[in-house]
């Protein structure tokens, strides 16, 4: 599943640099994750890196997707 950032986000910017797909960016108030770029780090890491570094646990499950779908997205983004 692609991840999303909830309203607990403090816009600390800890998550954005950890994303291997550049899926995280500053929104109007809080950071946002582009679902079409989020692979939950499948293809790059064993665990979503943004969730590890988020100090307020604001990054949560979004749309449910299979590991195969996430891996295919990763390969489409990175060739």
C-alpha cells in the first residue's frame, strides 16, 4: 500500500530526504506523499524509511497494494 501523511505531521522534513523515489514533498500545511511514486521502499529497502525517521508517527497506511505492484512501480520509476 502506498503511504500517506496524516495531520499529526509537524513539517519537520525528516522524511523527504529518506525517500528513494522522491515521493514526499512539502504541501500547503503538512508534507504529502505522491501515491503514484510511493513504493513503501519495496525495491530499495526492507522497511519504509520515512516511517522510521518520522518523530511523530504521522506516516500511516494508505491505499492497499500488493508487493508485486509496489515493486513494479519501483522498477518503472528507476528503470
